[in-house]
């Protein structure tokens, strides 16, 4: 028996001129119009290609409305991204070749000619400012009123950045007692006055028990004039920056007695690192620049007494010691 003749190879699909232009635009002209090789035996791929119908002329779609077939990723050439303000039409100029060893440097810097631009006026003004005057030098000849304004505007340490109000001090002038605390708390920072709130009420009661009044006999202040964040302990550099205000207040007020409340205030004023338990119960002497000696009595801070009411008896003894020394 004679073998049946093999089927002729399938011809390339017929396309009209408009379809040929469309295939050329999407890069599929060669792939689509290339004649398929004649396989030795039929395969699934050959059957699909052979069975693919050719659209009749009446069903052909205009190029403007023809749907764009999805393209394989490998057939699309990558396009480098160009910044919007530096992009130029492809027909006008070709992209510049990258400069070896200068990747990442803006073109505006590479193409710049001449010296760099001068610094901003603000930077020049800051560079021309003189160094800040130390606090002790700035307040050497200040009165209480002048020093109050200097404390409000002070920026000698970082505490000025978080304060609401600087607390200079308040009380009678001339004064018999100078009461020195450690630093303003939350309420003092809000109101700009020393020893307010519950601590202030307890201090007023303590002073009243020995016939003293903050409006008439006592001037109240702190070693630190601005509140430390979270009521933390003052840092040594903060104490060093702010203590000249306190020493100038003492020189101007000339108190008969100084009542120091709290460990940090006592250690700062007396120049010691001893505990408050070892400092209270006796009279200390503070020597001023004018050669005067002022008696100093150390006691507990009212905030500590609110937390430890059992220590109020010892605070009362400290007050009685101050009164007896005055007599």
C-alpha cells in the first residue's frame, strides 16, 4: 500500500497593510509573519498554528481601534528614568554619557563654573555674633529688677528650651530670711512663682509657726531658676550656670539668716557633698564677697515632708534653731 502524502507546511498568516503596520509598531512583525518550519510529525503547537483562523477582510479592525495584545516581558527594552526637570526630547539631544567615578553627582554641580555660591546671610550673621557673656560677668552690677529680666531671658543652659516660665523669686524687701530651694516644680513653672501648690502651702505654715511671712519677712528663691524635665535632679553644669544668680541675690538682699531646703540646695550653697542628715541640726556660716558671714540653717524640703510626714518634727527643730540664733 502506498503511504499518504504528508501535509504541506502551513503558510504564513495573511495580513493587510494596516495590520502589517500595527505588527511592526508592537515589534511582532517578524515573529508573526515568519513561515513555520515543517515538522516531521504533527505536534500540539503545530495544530494550534494551523488551526488559527485568519480574519476575513470584513472583520478587520482599524488600527486606531485595534486592541493591543499583551507583550512578553523579554520583548520590551528597558528605558532609563530621567528626572523631569532634566529630561529632553529624544529628537533634540541624546542622553549624555555618564562620567566615570562621578556617579550620583547632580548635573547642575558638574556643569557649574566658577567658585561656589556664598553662604546664606543668616549663617554669616550667626558666625559674626560675639561669644555669650558668662552669667557672673553679665550680672556683676545688676539690680534685682534688672536681674529679674536677665533671668527671664537667660539661655546659659539647656533648661531654657523646655521651660514655660523662669522663676526668679518672690518676697519681702528688705528681707530677714532668705529661703533657698532646689528648682521649680510643675506648678512653679506654670505660674512663675517659687513654692506654690501643696509644697508652698506647707512652707507658708512652717514660716507662720515662727512668726514669718513671705510677703513681709522672707524672700524665697531657688538655686535653679528653670524647671528640669520631669522634676529630675539638677545636673552639675546646670547648677554651675545658674548659681551666680543666687549669689547676686544674696549680695543684694543681705538677709540676716538663710534657710536652705533640700540636699542639692545645701550642697550648692555650702560647697560640700555631705548628706542632709549630717548638715542639719547645726549652724553653718556663708562668707560673702563683701566679707560678711551669714548664718545658714539646713532643713528638709517641703516636698519631702509631704512624702515623709514623720520628719516634720525634725523640720520644726530646724526652724526653732534658726529663731534661737536670731535672738
